[in-house]
């Protein structure tokens, strides 16, 4: 027994030494904190693509820690990165906000950037993307291509960001098909493939022939592939999980922003800013369109993309009418960013009831 | 239209309940022998990745299920050595096994995250599957669904009608008494634990090969824990495990249907999501409220190590 104990202790030491040697970093390192494993598609995968682009275009070294819980662990990881001298640190999940703000105060020479939050600091900037722009376009495709006029949406939690996506989707669909209706199922989890699949199956059995999701797995696209309906991916191009079903996906692109931020820091010109970018900055794009989408519609989608890029199209341009028939934004006006960030209702066309 | 909705709720209920039944019945056998293995979540995760990898490489889902089963057996063997031979604490070792399985499966599964499996087609039982409403739900299912029913029937027979089942229960009640009349307590506890592991592995295989044919880290999503809880709330009786698993699956599926419909029901979705847990606990507690039957069915020596005296 004694012998075993000693060997285990030795083994632990060796492992520890290995882990420590793996964490020696160059002076101008850039740190990334990820909330989930990188995986092969999804939120963190897209951030990691951005990190790789940053390495390639600027030559800086980067390091990341994946699967960091949104709690005390996050503070520890961010503090470690700052302590060892990372010049820029990107924290890519909402729940890191307060921890990053706290750490940023102890390291005034380090640039901190938080993704999707709302608190800024003297040396902490914000970035987010207008995911709803892509959602609007997929809604247009869904509205044109649906046979049953029933669309389905598997959603995680009723927060403004998710509601923006749902409402942009139905608004896009209704812009071309006033009969389109949207059914929404909340799974109360960002990540539970079994439940996401079950929700998709439920929507399909309730007549939905176009489904999409605001959760993290590819289960909804796979369910659509099996059931012979169409799906829109999210975060990443998910076409390989449903080559027939996957019409396109709203995809996120963080690389350009990362490159710009790091270059500014290197030049000494960086000041914390709040960026909410979409099509104009190239932060949102559609995945390649499936050939099942008629050529004429594809051309229209490309035209709408151009309008978004040139800021001629606003997905929440008035009239915006909520589920109860109340006008939220009158014709001729666009919804303000402030209103967008407080969205807590469904728009006309959603038949499910909002869950609180 | 009404009947087809009922049919599809029933169908989805059975699918959602199946992994819980397989895993919980396996745990029930181990617990009846007095071994409490809280590692089901980890064993399922290992079963899921093993089954996925083997199915992907061989193209044969049945080899995958076999691999999942063996992975579950291997995991439970580690546990059995620790708690039965080395007399380790069962609760702590089970928790460790859970953490180990979830972590190790994530590590092994890294290269498989981008892979997908073809769907395994259901087995349709002629004639019976044509019955209205229930036909499709009951008789046009994956093979492992039928397996879960056979497992249930076999288990009822084994526990209550066979001599071996009697011995198993005796060991769970009083290992020292069983030992004194000559039964190999440790060996039988090993077998029961390995059986529990095998079933957890098959339950994991069902998730990654049949239910959602993909591998992603953390895909078991707490189902192992639900299975363990089911055994306790069902007071160690197979039929109540079956009821509990379908109830859990049914309420989960039904709440999804309610959400997707245009019914005007104003319940917070968080509460709806908690509903399967609440409903299952409440119903099982009510049907098991008789303290005498609970005492009759709960294995007395559950979780306690037994050291045979010479």
C-alpha cells in the first residue's frame, strides 16, 4: 500500500511539472477564455477560429483555456493570464463579466475585452454581434420555402439576445409570407442534445417544416435531416450534420475584431470601446446557401445581405408589432439598440406564449 | 389529428424513457445485492463514447452496443475492486467513478466530435404496428426499446421467481447471514456490480448510437443521476422503475408539446422544465408511501462494505 501511495504521489508531481512547463508564455501573449470545449461547431468553435486567424495575421502567440465555468474559476483563469503578462485577454461568455471587471482593476496595463456583456472598465472593452441580422435572412428563406406555413424554433433561455433572434426570424418570414407562424420551445439549457432533439421532433410533429435553434449542439439539424424537413444552423456552418436539410446558417466571425484590437494594443492606441457589429463589420455571415434554395431566392438573399452591409436594411424597421397587436415601433422608424437590449416579448406571428 | 399527436407523444415518451429504464434496472440489481454505485453517469458516458467509436469504425451498431457494454463493465470493475476488494467507501468511490467517466470520455472522444453516424432504422413488428394510436409508438421502435422490455420481464422473473434472485436479495439484506450459509458474497456482489455497469454502458450506447447519433462531451446530461434517483424513489421495485422512467419521459415530452402549441398556458418554462422531476418524485413518493413496503424492499446492507470472516 505504502509503495502505491508513493508512486501515485510521484506520478502527480510528474503530471504537475508537465502542466507547468506547458504554461510558459511569450511576453506578448494573448489569452482566451472559453466557456465550453472547442468541439467541431458552435459558439466556442467560432471564437477559436478567430483566435487562429489572429495568430496567422499578427504573429502573436495565443493561448486558451476551454470549458471554464462562469464562476470563481473564471476569475482565477483570467487573473493567471494577467499575472503571467498576457497583453490582451478575451473572455468569451456573458457570465465572465463581473470577474473580468474585478481582475481588470488590478492590472491596469493589460487590455481586457469581454464578449456579450454590458459593463465596461478603464481597461475593459466590450464586443458583441448582431446575430439577429442573420436570423432575419434565414427567416426570409423559411417564409418563402415553407409548405405548411409552420416554422419551429428550439431556444435555450428567454433573454433579449435569444428573443432578438426569434423575433427577427419571424419578421423575416412574415416580410415575404404573412401566413407564416412560428412555434417556439424552450429547453432551458444551452446544451442538452437529447432534449434539443426531442424539442425539434415535437415541433416537426406539430407541422413545422423549417426548424432552427438557439442552443449549442447540432442535434436540431440532425433531427431535421432524419425527418425530411429543412433546418437552419447557428453559430457555425452545420451542413455536414444535415447535407440535405441544412439550408444555411447564421455564422459568427470574430477574427477581424480580434486582429484589430491586438494591433491597436501593439500600437498603443487602444482604448476600451463597445462594439456591436453585424454585417457591416463582417461579424455575421450566412453559411453557403444550399442548392435546394431556388436561384431567384438566393439572388434576393444576396441582395438583402448587401443592403444589411450598406445599412440600408434594419431587421427591426417599423412597423414592429408585438404578439398582442401593439405597435412597438411605428412605421418609418428603426428599433433603437436600447430597445433591442430590453426585448422581452414575441412579435406578431409567434403562436407560442412567452414563458413568463 | 388528435390521435396522431397522442401517438407521437407516446412514441417520444417511450424513446426518452428507454435509457433510464436500462440503466436504472442495472443499478437496481447492484443495489439489491447491497452495492451502491453512484458512477452511473460516468459509466454511461464511457459506454456512449465506446459505442460511438466502434460503430463509426465498424459500421455495425451492434458491435457498438457490445463495446458500450464492455466499457460499462470495465468501469464498474474498477469500482468493484475498490469497494469490494479494497473495502473503499461506496459513495465516495461512486462519485469519483462518475467524474472519471465523464472526464475520460471527453478526452477519448475529442477526435470523434465532428463525426456523425447514420441513423439506425427502427424495427417494425408486422400487424401490431398497424394498431391505431399505440401501434406505431409501441411496435415501430429501436431494438433497444424492445430490449428494455425484455430486460424488465427477465428481471422480475429473476428477482422474484428464481433461486439465484433470492440469493442476490439475501446478500443485500444480510451479507453475513448469506455468507454463513455458504454463499460467496463478494463474488456475487462483483457480478451484480458488473451487470449494473453493463446496463449503464448499454444505456450510454443507446444515447450516442440510436437516440442522438452523435458524440459530444457531456451528452449524457445527468441521465445517470436520474436513473439512480429513480431506483430509490421506486423503492427498488422493477415495475415502479418502469412507471417512473416513462412518467419522467412522458412529462418531459408533454411539456415540450405544450410549449410548441398555441395553448394559452402561462407557466414559466423553467417550471415546465422542472416538471418531469417534480411529477416523477411526487408520484413515486405517493405510490411508495407505505413505510412497511419501503422497508421490505430496501436492501438493508446497501452501501455498507462487507468483509467476510475467514
